[in-house]
C-alpha cells in the first residue's frame, strides 16, 4: 500500500492504492462572498498551521470566522434535536457556494471575557469550582457543601411545612429551619464593593420634574417616564425641594408597585432601585460613555467593610486549609497558588488536586502566571482574555479539530511571542488544523501555509492575492510580502522634552512604589513583558489627570444600527445641514428616529423568524435597503439625498462636505480625522458589526482625537494593524507630537519602540517579579545597553 507524502505546500497526496478516507486533506472554500469577499476560492491544508495575512479590513476575518468557522458551528448545531436547537443561537448559512472538508471548529477570539462584575478569572476558568470542592472536603471547620464557598450564592433559610406526594398520599413534614449555606457576603451581595449614591447628582431640587429636574441619562419627561411619575401620584410642576417626605420616598425609594397609566398596566419603582438594577449591576467599563460619566459622577464605590473586598461571607472565610482561607488562595499570584497546591498531599482528593494543578500550570505555560484568581474578568486586556480562553484547550485529548485564533500575539512582548508560537505548533503537532489571523512577522514565520488577502482594504480588498509558503510570500511582491522583512531603524535624533509628568510612589496592582518622570512634548513608549505593570502605571497614575485623554483597548459596543457616522458623532452635523437646507427638522434624517422606513423600522432589512431554523434576512422591499421613508429621500443637500451620503466612503464624503453647497466644517473635521487614521475607504453608513478589529481600533482613535487634551495615552494602537499600516500610524503620532501634543504609547511593536523619543521599560518579569522601572532613556541607549529583555529584542530587530 502506498503511503501519504507531502508536497511543498504541506498538502498530502495519496498513492493509487491508498485508503479513500485519507484523501480528505483539504478544507475547500469556493465562492465565498461574506462582507467584502469577492467570490473567494481557496484550499487550506488540514493538520497544518495556516496564517491569514493582509491589511486591516482586507477580508481575513470574513473568510476565517464568518465563513469557515461559522459554517462548522452551524453544521454541528444541526446535529442536535430541534428541542435543543431552540435554546441555541440560530446561525444562518454563510454566503458561500461550497465548503468541503470542514472539521469541528473551536474559536479562540479576542472578545472580552464578558463584563459581568461577578465574573473573575477563577470563575471563568473553573478554577474556583475546583477550589470550592477542595475546601468543602478539607477545610476546617467544615461549614457545608461547595456552594458554601461560592460568592454568587446567598445563604437561604426556610421553615414551615414540607409536603411530599407519594402514591396518592400526601406526607407532611414540619421543618423547623432548613439552612442552604451560600458563600455570598450579605452586605455587598458578592460584589466586593458597596456603592453610595450622591443624591445631588440625580436631580436639581430647584426644578420640577416637568422642567427637567432629573439629570439621569435617558430620564426624559416627554416619554413613558413622565407618565409613570404622574401615574404614581407625583406633582410634576412642584420643585423637588418642596416635596413632602412621602413624595420624596415615592420618587427615590419606592418598591415596585403595579399602576395603571392611560389604560396600560405598568410597574413603578423608585429612581434609586431602578438605577441599581439598570446601571449598577453592570460593569462600569462596559457602559456607554455618557452613562459611564453619570455613574462615575453620581456613585462612589468603596471596598465592602464586612468582607474586605473578598466577596465572601464570614463563614466561608473561617474555613481554612493549612492556615489559608479560600479568599487568601484566590488572592495569591497563580504561580504561588500552584506551589501551595503542590504541597497538599491528600489521597482522598487526589484526582481533584491533579486537575487543579494542571489548570494552574497551564496559566504559567501560557504566560498568565502573574494573574490572581480573584481578578475581575472584565479587567483583562484582549490578549489576556484570549490566552485565558486557550487554557482549556491545552492538554486536551481532542485531535483533528480546527482551532481558529484571532491575532494570538496581541498584547505580547516579543519575548512572550516565542512561547505562544510553541503552543500553536504543539496544537498542530497533535494532529489539529490551526488557522491564525495574524500581522506579526514573528508569528507568520512559523506558518506551514500562508493565505494573503487584499490587495487593499474594504471595497478594494476581498481577494486572495497569494497562497503558498512563507518563503514564497517573501518573493511574491504583495503588500505583505514586501513588508515582511521591514526593519525600522533607531531614530538618529530625538526631540527635546518640554516638561515632565511626575509619578511618585505608584503602587497600583503589582507596582512596587514606582517613581518615574514621563517627558512631555515627545513620543514616549511604555514597554515590558505582559504583566509587568504598564497598564497599572497608566490607569493608576496617569489617566484621570486633567488634560489626559486615554484611548484604551476596550471593545467598541454597537448594534447593526450603529455605524461610523453615528459612533463618531458625524451624523449630527450632517442631519443639521440637511435640515437647514430643506427647512425641516433634523430627526427626519435619522434611520433610528422619525425618518425611518415604517416597513423595516429603519433597519434596511426584514428578519423572518423560523423557530429552530436560521432566521432569514431579506432586503426591505419598501425602501430597497435605504432605511429611510421615500418622502425623506426627496430632500437633498448638494444634489445628494441622505441615503446617498451614508453610502459614500470617508474620502468621498470628506471632499463633498469640504466645499461647495454642502460645505459643513463640523462634519469635515470628523471626516478628516477618519482619513488621518487610514479609514478613507470605509463607508460612513456601514454597520459597526461588519468592521474588523483593526478598523474598530482606529475608529476609536479618530473619535478620541477630537477631544481636547494635552496628553494622549494610547494602549497598543498597532492592534489589528498590518505592517504597512504601522508606518501610517507612526506618521500620525509624529503629526500629533509636532502639533504640540504629548503622546504616551503602551506598545510591544519594535517599530514603534525604535521610533520613540523616550522609552520607559518595566519589568524585569511579570506579576510580583515585575512592577519596577528597569530602564528609562532613548531607544539608542536601550539598544546599546541590552540590559533588559526589551533591549535584547529591540537590538536584534534593528540589527544593532
């Protein structure tokens, strides 16, 4: 019998007498048209590592995530019963002619770990579940089952008569008191912090409700809130300072009560309980900017005095193993916790200890040993969240699985990228197909096969411009091929600082009393291995100061009704310009307001729910997908209606609003910023849900650039950027500095480090091995000294 051999592309070919099952060595994609893909056809070798490259917005994610991974997940969901499918999200088939050779896809993306304030690193990785069982078995004194150590489970007490029906007879047992022990701290309800609301930030007591006394976002008296307050018996025209004690209690603290308003049954409850349910139960980081500003102004969060921030009840904290409570071990750095678990020798729980030890070792293997299990999941960076999700796949016995990664090197120092590469190769060598969307040359270099998309972004992309080996890519002449060996050189001359931002005694998270002067008027790069304390220094000591604008990595939140025009505030001046030119009100020119097509409510598409089958999405026949009423489209500005304007690219719109009859300086300024960050090709009305990670990052950058501030702090602005786009970003940073702005960048990209005027390097390691400044000076000095890990990698990069 003939054996399988390998050709140059890593594709295996089978001899004539081979087994028919062995010929399925390719994932075949034919005619993919998701988002901007233009009838893409590509063959991807199985059991190999394939890198997908190309500029941000070229269609990499559309091919890998929206086509291959999405169809794999949909087909797996179809194997379940209709009953089970009813509980799953219904997935529609991707727009592709043919997909063959798919295997089970496991997606490890950069989506944040969920902004639920009750979620921690421990709960998200099941480490807490194992520790709870451990303490329920070995903890002294014994206080109850695993739930007695869960900070999300309250203690419940019940008494009365319990009835049990058996064989037609009813047995009644009198239960004096049954206690269901939970571990939740009763004072803070397992949140770790208590909040105090400043009433003066909720209302202006000199005004009446009708005059707009309430200053809470969304509480308009024109809508249902006004009718609710009226229905609750409140005087809408009396200033709040004249309210009686009973009226104030009704307004602020009333328990939910059923009332009838205009013939409709509604529930009324006081303002404070409503705020606590709608706003304070969510993570502050995940809120819309205006709601977040209100919460930060009106609410003070302080560590819970009863549980000291551990979230656990006194009983849960009283049960100890070797002198440590479950709160103590969750607060340990994971590498230290692994050492503590290793010392436990208890045969009765041996399988549990082995599983916990493997899980904790996986954290260290993946470079996250510096975290602690009580760290809130919402505070992890995109790269940390992705690596945390990888943990459950390390050591898995599954093979012939397709693992799909979205830039796994994000947030990693060059030193850590080598470790990540080894993990990806391990997954491949176990017989899995590994698909990686990537921009970093160090990560592309390990690929067996490369698919390069382009040639440009948006409408100018969506085609496969190259597929083959990394060596063939270098010689291919594509944009990626030309930039793959780019090496920035250290600047011969650096700018002179105009002042300094002083940080003294910084101790946020793992910082060890850091004293550092951040030079102003220049480009400063903060660097160091993952977990060395860069973000802690910025968020704990620099962000929040007057004149400092911080642009972090938190994801842009937006539905398919949101688009670049609504997100950046560009739509506002455009609507006003249309309204002024036509003598009508601005609300007509919003597809989310009065101008919306009544048939599709301004969505442009009509959704038909088919139960357990995929929801069908079809273009609205009434407005032909334009989202507006026909009457609205009769109003024009500069010869174009609102739908035509929203279909323009940023570059077209910048020209359109820059001169002539449609000249609108406010709109032109926003468009100029979008063009500045390299988004000239983007359509201003396309849904945010169709944008790639790199495009969202730059959209956010453009929005914040409109804010007034003397110091910009950017958290890894090269995230999702192609090598060619990094040059444009550096030019943009130079323009910002030359205009008199100070720019501080947290960054691992060597090209940005080499371009800096000043580098602050933190380390030397991660967690409690880091948190110190190990170098500050010019990039040239860092390369010459080679005294830190960053120095060694930067020297190798620039050939120093």
